[in-house]
């Protein structure tokens, strides 16, 4: 048998290791692609790491900025960073809800009824921050007060525009 160069023969441990490594890489690629799920929707615009997808209504950037700032005032800076906020004609939520936080998808869906619908973002940001489906965290009272103030401010602004 002639002498081998390189120290290993085909079909031996080095070749098997390369085959196993290649298979592991292929499996990792498939798992990564499967875990990604649906791609993020195209953002209408972004602010502070938050993707806004506008499917309904015509919110002003100022109104979204104000709602995000109020949510951060209650739940902490950057609470919506990495999240998608979708303003939609209908929601993927329960039939009785105008908004929901889809925690697994890192998406907040708000059914657009009027510009005042954005007040719901303050509440839904709480679910993004702490989950808490039963609203046991004491900050929910602060969030509710902030929502009422924002809705009142919004309705007054709409009344001024109308009249």
C-alpha cells in the first residue's frame, strides 16, 4: 500500500467530521429559517426602534410620537423598541377588543377608528413591557389615567379642527 500524504485516508475521521459539520450547518440553517416565521411587514416609518405599519387611517408622526412618549413615561424608555405597531382596519384580537399586544410576534395591533385610537398604545405598551394579562401591576392605574388624558386632549383637538 502506498504511503498516504496528509495523515488521513478518505472515509476516515477527518472526512466524517467534515460531513457531520456540513449536515449540522444545513440543519442549523433550516431551523433558523423556520424560526423566523413571517417576515416583518414593511414599515410605513420608524421611530426610536419602533416599526409603524399604517394600514388604516392617517396618523400624524407627531401623534404617534406623543403616544410613544407617554407609553415610555409609564412603562420605561425604549419599551416599544423592536416592536411593530400596526394600525389596522380590524384586529387579530378578540372580537371585543380594539387593540392587543401579540407578544410572540412582538406586534401591537390597534384598530384604527379615529386619531384618538392612538391612546390605546399607552395601554398595549404595558403588555409589551410586563405582559400581565390580568393587570395586576400598579402602573396600570397610571397608564389608564394617561390614556384618559390623551383621549381627552385628542377629542378637544378634533373639536377645535371641526369648529
